């Protein structure tokens, strides 16, 4: 079971993603955040296995969060998500130390499993 933090500044999307993960035996949502700084606070407190983080959030964006995690918590997996789509985001995610980037419209359990398999 992957202890997971969901970080997104849109409460409705965050609730949907938490519900999706909460109905699955492979994920346990241990924290939710609506900003980059709140995400970092939860990471330090909870040290999850996985962080699903929106690319664009108040105060610190997802790339800054991913970079921090890679520097201080290299064992935590990071998947960036966004309402925006494009190859540039995949490149930025890779450069920022994230496992991958998934557009929100493509986000599903299958997409998460596929992303997590990339690391193995």
C-alpha cells in the first residue's frame, strides 16, 4: 500500500482524486494539501511513499515541490498532474525529478499504475 499525499489547489479535483485512491487497496491517502508550502509541511511530517502534485499551485509550484523532494526525500515518488497538456510538461517533470507527468484528463488508476511501473 502506497501512503499518498494529494496536492492540488482545486478542492473538487482533490476530493475526486482522494476518492479514486481511497477506493483502491493499493493506495492510502495520508494527507491533502492545497498549496506548495502546505505540501512540503505534510511531506516532512508524514514522509509518504507517493506525492501526486499539481503543476500550478499557490506559493510553490509542483516543479519546486518535486525538486525539494528529490533533494531531501529521494525515496518518495512524485507524479505531477495538470489541467494543461503537452510534451513540454513531460520534459519539465523529468528534469524536476518527478517520476512522470499525467494530464488531469488522462488521470486514472491505470495511468497511475503505468507511471509507477516506469520506476521498476
